[in-house]
C-alpha cells in the first residue's frame, strides 16, 4: 500500500508560504495507519528499544503505537509548562520560527536505548532538541524515525550522526 496518497498538502499553514503536510487522512484510514506502522517497525529490524520518545503533538500518534509494538515505554516531549513534574528543556529552530521542548527529568535512565519519533523531519531542530534531551539524561539514541522527510530543508544534516529512517521524502 502506498501511504503517500494519504498525506494532504495544506497551503499557507501555519503561515503564508508554508505547505503543511497533513497526516490526518492517514490517521483516519485504519489500513493506511497499519501499513505506516509496519514500515516504521520494519526499519528497526532486531534493535532493542527501551523507550520511544515522541514529539508533541503529531509525533504522539505513532510513537505510542511504536512503543506498544516494541514492548517499550513511551516518553512525551512537550511544549513548556505542559508536563507536571521536574523537566529539562532544549530550544530549537523550526522551518517557521523557534520553540522549546521539555521532558521529565526521570523519563530516561542512563543506558536506555531510545527511539526518537516525530511525524516530519523538516529543519531537524525538533529532532536535534529531542536527541539532546535524551543524551543529557544518559540515553542512547538507536534511531530517529519519521513518517516523512522534507529533504529540501536539509534537516538530516543536524542529526546525521544517528540512524535515520523516513518512508516518505518530499
């Protein structure tokens, strides 16, 4: 099954000049979602994963499914002041501005083998910030995986030291 046909382009969202890749048609179709999950799982082969770290908010959709399938814990990474416990933070650049992400200080244990997941690899800022948070807590990044990669933004360069997987490239 081709999952690409389930990704919708939204012009000028969230700002003029941006073409937003909308994954809601993919999420709304059970077979397409299952096919996408299988692509992401198969990219991991026999890699041991202790935690799956997902980016707010669209990264949560498949990160929780990946964690369940891998028998791993799920760790949410959120915008500032959305997590109730003590956090660490990392600031990053997006293709359309800057932002900050936070993670609970007890979410990753030293030596945890971690899968980073988000829906899109764009400028690489979000993924780099997530990797920074995991490594500050002593985790080891096993793979960074994404539903899609916007190759023209060269985000891969910011996280090139890691194994990267994305089934869709634009």
